[in-house]
C-alpha cells in the first residue's frame, strides 16, 4: 500500500471531496460497487484507461508512466483519496512513485494480503492474477512478510478477464478454463485463495467449484473497500453529507464501457465521459 503526504489540517474541508478510483478498464468497478456499499454517502470519480488496457501485459516502465498520467488527472479533480484498483499498477507502479501528492494513494494489494493472513489456518495461501501481477511476486513478498512460515502458490489466469467481459462467467468454457488453471491448488492443499484481480470476484462461483468448498476466497475489492472505510474514519475524512455523486471517465469509446458496466455494478451507468490523459500531463 502506497501512501503519500497530504495536509491533515485540511481534513475538515476535504471530507466531502470525492474518492478517486483508477483502473486500466472495467475491473475497478467492483471496487466502486463495494465502496458504495460500505460508504453510501461518498462521491466517486472513476477512471478506466480503456484505450490502453490491459496493463497486465505491459512493461513496468509503461505501467508506471500510465499510472502517473492517471494521477495527474485525479489531481485536476481535487479528490480526497485515490484508490488504485488495478493490481498490476499497484504492484508495478506504486512502489516506484517518488512524488508527494495532495491526497493519499492506496493500492489494492495490501488489503487482500491482510485479510488472507487473518483467515488462513494452515499458512498455505494461493494467489491468482494477471501475468504482470504474478510475475512481480508482490503478493508472495507481502504474505511471507506477514508470517515467516507462510507458503504461497501463485497462478496467472489471463483468460479470466476476457471471459468476464464477454459475460461468460458461468459458461461451460469458464468452468473448463478455471479447472485447467486451478487444478494444482488442490494438490498444494491451500485453504485461502486471493483473487488478485478486481475482475475475478465475478467468477467466484466457477473458481469456488474448481478449488473446493474448503478454500476461502478473498475478494480483493471487498477487502479494499473495508480498509478504506477504516482509513477515512481514522483520518476524519468520511463524508458528512447524505449527498453523493458518481462520475465515470474512460480513455476510449464510452459505449462499450457503459454497456458492460452493469456486469460489475449491477446497475446501469447513464453517462460516461471520454478524455485524453495526454491533456493532464
């Protein structure tokens, strides 16, 4: 989790500023959904960098550049906190940020690690995510830091995202792909599996079938929202008004984003604005 300096003395004035949420595409909408569930009075500004997704197959330098451009956009919007819902950006970019911003920045990874460490009974934890997230080794590093005898087993599952975005979360092909990816987790006798991509909670039923009922699934979006609720309360930054508003921005054609968003939010988005991140450098 990456935090940057911000002015505590301004917290009273900042309470009703929006929460920024950033992802490479649609997956971060699961974080929006959970944030609104846990914090119904908060306003949200969401950015999906849909013109350049997926981040999971990009280089570290590229992901860092894209993430910095997104942060510049949110700086122009005067958010009170920025949630990086993209696991790839959280693992590759946030540890390398060397600037201080006027709002704290949190990545999605630590919340899932913390919950998995509490839930596991045998210290055998599995992680699924994009190729870039898994190759970064950040989950293994953080989980082993939480317990010296933690055993971690990771698997990249690159086909999960396109299956979800096609709406095939419980199609027969989704079951076959899931069983193919996750069969080795049964051999390793894990008792917890971290869904290390914010798309993956939409495939809980299929993933649960593949790993078995005795394995607890850690929904990183839900864990993230719970952690942010605690942080805002501790910092006296929780909204003190019943009014809330959501704004959605993308970097490519809004129509497809709008059409698929109901898969993640379980409700329709009326309006999505297209922007060019180059304008915010």
